[in-house]
C-alpha cells in the first residue's frame, strides 16, 4: 500500500490531543504520590503503588485487547476502526475519573488507585491506535520525527499538569506550608473526565482515517512467512527497551519529590515547578527532534534545532511565571539544553544512533546526580528528561520496522510494556527504602545501559532484513 508523500496535518493535529491527555495525567501522578504518601501515611515503596497501578493498566489493557482479538478471530482495531478505537479509549478513561469523587469523599486509597487504573486502561487502547497512526500519516522516512512531535505535545501536558494539579490541591504558591485536603483531588479529575468525553466526540467526527495504510512496508523477503509479530527480534528486544525506557523516565520523576524533600528540605508544594521542568525537558527534546517533520531544507533544520528547544523552554518559563513561581533557579538550565542540541545534531536523524547517544548521556546525568548534592544534583536528575525525550519514538520506530501486516499487533505488544513505568518506579522506591533515595538512581543507570545495548544490537538486525535508516533518511531529503 502506498505511503503518503507528505504529512497530513489536517488529520495529525486532532490526533495529538490524546497525546496531550496522556502527558497531563502521567505527570500529575508525581504530585499525587507525595500527597497520598502524607495523607495515607505510606512508605516510599508503598507510595509508588500510584505509578504501579497506573502503568500496569497498560499491560492489562493490551492483554484484554489481544484476548478480544483472538475471540473475534480479527484484530479489534481493524474491526471497529481507528477513530472508534480512540473514542472508546477516551470513554473508558472518563469512567475512571468518576471514581475520584467517591474516593476523595471516603478517603479511600484503594479507590484512588482503581480510578487511575481505569483511566490508564483507556489510555492503553488509545496508545495502541495513536502511535502507529501518527507514523502512518505521512512518509515513513519522517515517521520517527512525527511521533517525536506528537510526544512534544504530550509533554506540553506533562509540563502544565503538575502545576495545575498542585495549584488545585495546595492553592497559590506560598513560601510556607499549605493546607492540603485529599478531597481537592477530585476536582481536576472530574473536569478531565468531561474533557475526555468532549474530545471523543470531536475525534469521532474528524477526518482521521478508520483504515490507514499499513505503517511500515516491509523490505524483508521472508516477511510473508512469519505468522506473528513475536517472530521479529527487533520487536522482542524492543519490548524490553520500552519497559526499561518508560521505567527510567517515570521513576526518575516520581522519586524526585522524595529526594528533594528528604535530602534538600523542600516543601511538597515547592517541588511542583521542578517536576514541571523535568517533564518540560521531554517537551524541549521532542520539539528539537521533530524539526525534520516540518521541512526538508537542511539549512532551515539547523536553525530550527536551536529555536525549537528554547521556544519550548520559554513555554515552561511562561507557565511558571503565570503560576507566580520564582524563575531564578531555572535560567541556568538553558546551558544544559545546549548538550541536547549538539547530541541531536550528532544523531543525524538515525533513530538507532540517537538512542545510543542519548542513553549514554542519560547514564552520565544520573551519575552526576548521585555524585553531587544540592541544586547541582537536582539539575542533573532533571536533565534525564532531556535525554529521555526522543527515546520513545526511536524505540517504537525501530521495533515495528519491517513488521508489515503485523505492525498493529506489534504496537499492542509494545504498549503492554509501558508497565515498566510502574514496576521500575516501585523497584526504585523499594531500593530507596534500603539504601537511600539518593543512590537509588542506580536503577536508572541499569535501564539506560540496556537501551544502549538495544541501539547497538537492533542496527545489525534491521540491516540483515534490508532496512537501513541512514539510506531512508538521506533518500527523504
């Protein structure tokens, strides 16, 4: 089936709304964790059940999806259509937000976790549909960059999510302790549920295709003989890569409040701007990595690589200024962004090369964070967001390349592994209870080490199947 020669922006723009929702809710969990820890008197390990409940739902959702497909003897999304799949996923998430009302009124931690679980259950179906769809709405040569751009919109949600949720729970930013009420948690989630339903209706009547072209045409001559996506080594290794990538991305942020409160003496409500900076760092990196989706002019791309990240950084500063936060601690971060820019240029658009470079930088950032104290360590841990920023589209693109008719199935397997966000966060929290929160970030180092291995290994696997991203990218320009 012929691929689109240009990105279909009319279809792409409404699609990225759901990417925004994923980011808003996921990053807001980092504010809920310390709130629940205090309200329900939890240990650090127990507080990470918030992440575990949220991210394990992706696995459960993928298993339900595959189970229904087996019973139907047909792929569920192919049966109901991509637009209907997105709308159904949003409806399920809206149901989950309703549980926050009785959970807050009764002070039930279990009901809170159940609400988050159902919200993420809906996200699982949305992710299965939206990620390959973003790649399909244009040429495969810029599929990774298009997914990176969608991720940038996702991180607009992650940037403002913690700030809005923190404001609703704690009130305006103050220099002293604020009164916290667990009942205040229900308001933002009920509003979010209404937004889910509204967007579901809008997407239903949008121009998004119900049956898009197969995402990646396979160059592998033996593709027709393979009976399952699990027959492809790039997917098997990619599933592990998604697990550890989401793990290190989420655990770095979800354990940061505890580190800043316990080791540096921050108040809970004063941590929110730094959580926002962490998730804004992913937005900064993704806006940088997405420039190739906009233009084929190499000179313009070089200019945009410097403009895009600082434009995203300006969004972060503007939102925090609006929320009356002190911006003084954040200006120095502009220098760290230069590391991201030069790393992005060194990757030359090759997803495997980018994955390798950014994984090494992630290891370096965590090492600096564990070796230092004070604000230097905070900046180091926060910069992990920069180096995680483009890893999802890199891994996703590499893992589904060459799968042909098995692309949708492969996507579902990858979405299943988002559970790493909960399991690795819980693991780091448990390790923190034993050796201290500061050095628990060794877990993240191990995650990045596997990602570097995958970047090296998958290049050879794909080349043996006739897939060379250096040739694809050069051919695209």
